[in-house]
C-alpha cells in the first residue's frame, strides 16, 4: 500500500487504488505500524465505496486524527496526566512543556500492551525512532503463556533499566 511519512511526524500521503490522493493525513496514533494500520483502513474504505458506502475524505481525516487506542503507544506525561485524547481530567503541563516533551517534573511515560515478539518489535522500533535520545526504563509484566524470553531479548537491547512486576 503506497504511503509516504515524514520522519518526525505522523503524517501520511495515501494513494487510493483508483489514483486519488489524500495528502497530509494526520494520525493521532504514534508508530510506523499505525501508518500501516491507517493505510489498511483507508484501502478498506476505498473498497467499501465500490459497494456504495458513502464515506467522505473529511470523515477519513477526522477518524485518523482523533483515533485513540488506550495502551497502544499511549503517551502519558506522568502519573497525574493522561494522553490528550483521554476523557479523564488532566492537570496542566508545566510552563513551556508539551505532550511527549519530558521535563524533570513530568517524565515521559509510554504505555503499550505489546504481547508477542512481532508487536514488541514494532513498538520498540517506533520507540527508538520517535524518542531516540530519551532514557528507557521498562516496567514489564507478562502472562505466562507469552513468549517472554523473545520479548525480553528485544527489550534488553534498548533498555537502560527493567523493572519486573506481576501481570
């Protein structure tokens, strides 16, 4: 599925099967795998339109820019603040701070429910790309039926520290 992505932004350009382009699509979800997921969703819409479904480009743009999936590369700025798409109340950020911009008072925290080696690899690849210089401390807990060894081998390659807890 053809798409282009700016290296530091979640913006894509999608070309429908019939040659129509959707430029500057903003994605609220982070990670290269979300670009792939968005491309698949847009292609699905394109196929549904062939069967008479009326889905506008405006609706596509709104859906992609407002989607929120708790626990999937969910950026949390600290224990009292939640992702800006959350419906919960959020304490104000310190002066000059932005979402995804850690400060000593508001460390960057990312929640992700990667539960198999492929999903863990996708998460870690995106983490390294989006936040290459930040210190990485993992708090992990797995169900016993998961491939824990394979996932931990991937985590150990980039982790500054790992804290284990129960699932």
